[in-house]
C-alpha cells in the first residue's frame, strides 16, 4: 500500500495487495495455480467497530484452493500483518478478514485528495466503453410533468456518474411520434387553430388534450397557414398539423429539460423507423425471421385477465422465450399495423447497429412488465452480444406542507415540471429526486425543500460546501496568504502537517472522504446515482458535527489563532471536504454554492 499510485484509490490498492498475497500463496504451492481472483472484494465492514476494511478473499477462494476458509484466512492475515501501514488484522466468523489501518494512511490519502483536486474520485473502470442511456422519452403531447421529472433527473445523473467513471456516454431521447397519441395531439391542436381564427370551440371534447399549452400551436398554425387548413379534409391537414404540433411540443420539452440543466445528445424519431421506402421495422422482423426468431402461431390465454380480452388467432410472434421472457410476443396487430413492441425492437437494433452493446433504458413505474421482453429483444437482435439494463423510476407524490398537490393551472390535469422548478429551483429538484432509491415511491414536499435545516438534505449538503468556504475566509486572518481559488488553495495546503489530525472525529471524517472513489465506482457499476446523494449527506453531516464539536471544545476548532500549523492541517481537511462535496454535487448536476443566502 505504501507505493499507491495517485490514480488508484485506497480500497482498490488494498484489493490489489490482497490479490497479490493470494497470488504469492499460490506461487508457494499452497493451492492450485490459475484460480480466479475476480470475486475477491475489499470494502468497508458493515459494522465500523470491526475495522476500516474487510475482505472476503478466504471465503470465495477456499473451495478452489481446497482449504478450509478459516485456515486460508489465517494465512492471508499473517501476510497482511507484515504491511507497515496495517495496524491490525482480525479473522472473524468462518473466515472474514477485517483490517484496521494506521492513522497515517488516512492523512496520506488527504494529501492525495489535495494533489488530485477536482480529479479525485474520477475512475477509469469504464475503460472508454460506449454506453447508451435512454431516458425521459415522454410522448410529445404536452409539457413535462412531475412524474417525467424523476426519470429525467435519474437518467441525467446516471449519465454524469458513468462519465465520471470513465464510460463513453450517449444521452438519448426516443420521440414517440408515430402512434395514435400524436394524431390525437394533431386533432387537439386543430381545435386551437380554429379558435385562433376566431371560432368559438367551447369545451374540449373528451379524448382530446384540454391543456391551454396548445393555444400557441393553434396561433402559430393560423399565422403560417391563415384559414387554408379549414377547407382541407382531415387526411390533408392532419400531417401538417401533426408535424407542427410535435415540433412545438418538443421545443417545449427541451425547454423544460433545460430548466433542469438536462441536454440530450440524440433525439431519435420513432417515425423515422417506419418511413415509406425505409421501413426499419419490416427489416428487423425479416432479420429475426432469418434467424428463426419469428414464427406464426397462437398464444395461450393470458393469465389473470378476462377471456374476452384474449384474441385467439394465428399471429406473427417473436420467440422471446428463447431469450428469457415468460411468453412469446406479438409483432403485428389484427388490423395489420405493428405493435409498439415491434417498433421498440427495431429501435434497439438501431442502437446495436450504432455500436452500442451496453444500453440502459429508464422506464416509468407503469412499464415494469415490459422489461423482460425488451431484454429478450436486445439479446435477439445482437446475437447475445448486447446487454440492456432497465431502471424503473417509481411515482412521485407532490406535497405542500404534507398535503398532496394534484392540479396545475397550466395543464389543467397535472403539475408541470417547469412549475416545480420555478418554485423551488433546479438544485432542490435534482437532489431530492435522487435522495431515494429509484424504485421506491418518492414524496416531494415543496415546503420541506425550502427549509434551511438538517431535514432538508439539499440545503444541508450545499451548506456544508458553503461552510467550508466561510472557514477559508475567516482563516485568512491567521494565514493571509491562503489562496481564494480552489486549485491554488489545494496546492498551497499540499504540504500541511496532516499527521496532526489525530482526534477520532477528525479521523472519522478523513475515512469518510477516502470512501468517495470507491463509492463512485460502486454506484457506477450498480447504475445507482442515489448512492452518491446518500454519501454526500453523510459526509456533510460529519463535517457539520465536527464544526459543532469545535464550538463546544475550542481545541478542536478549525482555526487556532496561536497554532498556524494545526490550522493548516485542519484547513487541508476542510479543503478535502469542499473538493469532494463539489465533485459529488457536480456528478449529480447540482451546484456547489460558496455562500448561502
């Protein structure tokens, strides 16, 4: 561990050391050569009283090594005790190995944070692999609502996390502009067009979109076409109005997303898959048929549904069960049109053709039943080479002081994303949408996220960053030459006597900071950006607690006026906190303010 390269974080280095010990034992003939060490991990123990790190090496290697786990653990522990940075090693239970490191390790890691600055925690585990993340993909029939908001923030934060972990990320939005819903949109916009021409349209008929967000579409059509569309049959005006309405709705959606600092790299049109003379859905079905993955057959009646919903007929079916699905899936409706699933297969084949073998789709809560068939489709069109991970984001319950908010002045049906962002700000929306695991229902209280208290996580984390900068400002009375710029300040504090940080609360904070690189990698591998939000809250909590402790115990204050060296050491620790908070917030797309108003 003593020669840890700057690019390798503490836990990765400890893992490399454990694997090296295992390799040495194999070389000594203590077990067969060629054993796979990939299942070995080094991670924080669940119980902090057990030490700083724990490894499962003996547990996962014992069978291949033909040794009892406890005996193997004793051999590994003996070699680990020879490391001059290890304070103690304990073998627990059937063969877990717990490590306690010397305090100097954490001080050295702080110096690494200062030398790497904003790059600390950045990983290369992605190795530049291409990954496509498709998220939001809301129907272009109106403004974004709060339900869309969670998927948008989750997907964008996941992209930021994967990018930080070394992946080549493409952010993609699939525009559902080929289904019946966009014809309904066009008919709704046509009513607003007639209204713009002076006609009294009365109440919007049931089945059409009633929101007043379509009024500008009608006005734009009137300005562009005058009254010419009125005399046309529907078959003539529908494609004109549909194209205009979709374009204006997508401009609105992009504006809503921009309010949350979300920008996609690719907007992919579903309609482009079925264009005349370039029908990619037909091509995809023909491709799968050539592989034997398409057949004509009957499906069994669906379980748990009324018999009248079941149509017993010969259908064109995708052999989804060959790729892990529960049932084969129809591709053509009784009226001869393609199912949504058929278009989705063609879309994902297009992703494969663009070189994406690693895909992530972010689904809403009502699409959970769609996961297995899409994963089967990706395996089918890629010959098993591509993988699809589907992340489901659960519902958002919008509250105001505990009472549910249901209606919107703008849409007439739902609360829009823009209304929420305008009220509480993009930072609060983004952080709070991530401060719960994506597959759990989220209560978002508009009043709570404006509180300046520990109960408001986004405030508490941002206040931690601002408090650090306030400490630097006050410290210039003791160290006038302390730079204001983060990078310059990190360099200035790079030779601070950090070995003087010996109080248990200081060491706990240093240990929390040192977890950051491993947290980034674990969150990226699991596709779970909420782990970063949780980590930042815990880090801010420990930092605030240490500040409070210094108020009660003057010798623990960050600034000691008659001891410039301990002040420099503690300022180095504060710089570590500020840097990691700023880094984690940036990964999540949240600002790190230097002062709170």
